[in-house]
C-alpha cells in the first residue's frame, strides 16, 4: 500500500505523553493543569440545554449546505448582541473550527501554496494544513509590552504562493487582542499582497475583566471587538464556534463568516457552499438546539469567567508570595490560559517531564511554538482545588530546581 506524503506524520507517542500514561497507569497522582474541557472542569450547563433534543424537528432532515437558515439567524443574532451586523447569507456552518479551516484551505490554496501564521499560537493548524497539502509558514511575533506582528518578518515570509494570513484574536495562549491599529496595518498588508485574512475569534467573549485581574488596564473596546466590526477592504473570513462560546466542544458546531470585498465575498460563499454540500456534515439536532442555546451564552460565560477570574487571582497571589520570584506570568487580556515565565534551566519538554515526576502536568511553551526554554502554559479552567494544589507543586518544584542549579 502507498501512503500519501501529506499524512507522513511521526505517530510515535512523545516521551512526555508516554511518561504521563505510565504515571497514570501506575496509579500515581497527577494534578492536571492542562484541562480545558468545560464539562471535565465541572462548569455546570443550564439544564434547559437538553430540552431542544425533545423537539421533533431534530428528527427531520432537510439539509441546507450553508446550514439551516434558522441556525444561521441565531448566529447573526449572537453577533448583533455584540454590536456587529452580519447576515445569515454571509455564513456557512461547519462541524467545529477544524472543518472551517479545512474548507478555507481547500478554497484558497492549491497543493504547495502557503499560509502565514503568527506564532506563538494554537498547534492544531499544522495537521490541518498538512492534510490539505498547504504549507504553514510560522512568523514569530515580537514581544515588547505585549505581542505585535513583526512586519519585517511578515514581508519576508510572503512568496508568490502565499494565499492567506491566519490570526487568532484574542490569541491562544498569549491572550492578547490584536489592537485596532495593528489590524489596519494587517488589512493593508493583505491588500498589498492579494491575501485573504482568516481570523479565529473563538475566545472573543472571554476578555479578562480588570476587576478580576487588577494588574490589568482595561482593554480598549476598539481592540477587543470582532474583526467583523473593523473596516478594511480585504477578503476576510471570521471563524468561531460554540466549543468556546457555549463551552460545548462535544456539540461540534462552528461557522465561517465571509466579509470584505465584493465580488470575492460572493464567489467565496458559492465555493464554500459547494464544499459544505459535498459533506453536509453538521447534524440536524445541533442546528435545532443552537437557536435555543446561543441566547443563553451569557449564563455559561459567567461561570467560565468566574472560574478564570478566581484562578487568575489565586495565581497572582501565589506568584507574589514566592520567597524568590522564580516564576512570573505574562499579562493577558483574554482567554482560558496563563503563560508562565520560568528560569530557562532545561528545554520546556524536559521541564514538563520533571514537573510530571513531581506530580503536576503542564503544557510546555514549545507546544504553542513559544521559544523552547523558559515557558509553560497552564489552563485557568482547571477546577479551583486542583489549580491551587498544582500551582503549589509547580512553584515548589521550579524553586527547588532553580536553587539546585544555582548552588552547582
Ligand atoms: C484558537 C482555537 N481555535 C479553535 C479551537 C477549537 O475549536 P473547535 O472545537 O470548534 O474545533 C481551539 C481549541 O482550543 C482554539 O484554541
């Protein structure tokens, strides 16, 4: 049998994943600071979320390639509630954002074409791009009082085969919003090079409130708003979905909103419709239910916001109480994660392995394409008791390692 080059992945278990599996199977305790599945994190969902499944409409099958119009209207109402005007006709529903990305890659790229992705960022893109034979070009951002696109690097990374830029707004894991001013430069960059702009806004509703994190200056509204509210005549595709908006990753519903210049926008929607029609993958029950769920988003988001705010306050208190401040955190404006700066003693995977040996499981920063030493990422959605216990283990372990290294 012949395998495609695009699936020629290294499928070996990583040393880190192997160590975690071994530790768990031997019954040793692990405090998991990477959990971000809202159900597993004990975020309660409103009981009425089950009710839509009793609606006989869930058993009907009347597929619309772009997704049921009533479901798209509910998404448009969600945006209207955030002051953004979007028409149901501008939208295609997908099963999760991964499918949204794969549709966009297929629509925009021929095999071997490239897409620029500022890093650090979300790691799933690599496999999605491989699966569509698209080359992802990581473009490191600059970190200087926040994160910024590096225009020199962006310019140097464009080739005649570049087709798009992907931006995660707010970014995961850094939690920064792309400021309004920078998006203006980005629109100009895309226009100049004839590129589409794909903006992933799955965390848009999770701005950290400065009251919860008093070290933060409030994010200006213009910086925290959707790209759909920003002016720029480029082909813009905003991707979002209910895995974060409603804390329902298991329901697999996301969307692409096409905006920007005509006639490209209409042409793009027609092509996306054919792609979606080829799969018709979004289930009827979830399209029926989302009309009833989206108006309740604030209930879920409040629970998640409380968890994140509580853990962030606990994190800041624990960091401030360190006898020696070996660990600090990067300021963030939004999202579900905290990025920790630690002494650059070992590369991050080795550090994560050593922390696991002491009973705490964290993401190495390199998982999100952070520089390879000195960074860890923890989930602020972790249930509070585990978060506190994991943090104590982490801080004690890092301090012990740093002190041992210092006395050598
Ligand atoms: C930036 C970003 N986009 C998309 C997703 C996943 O979304 P979905 O579950 O809709 O595929 C994640 C998951 O963590 C994410 O971090």
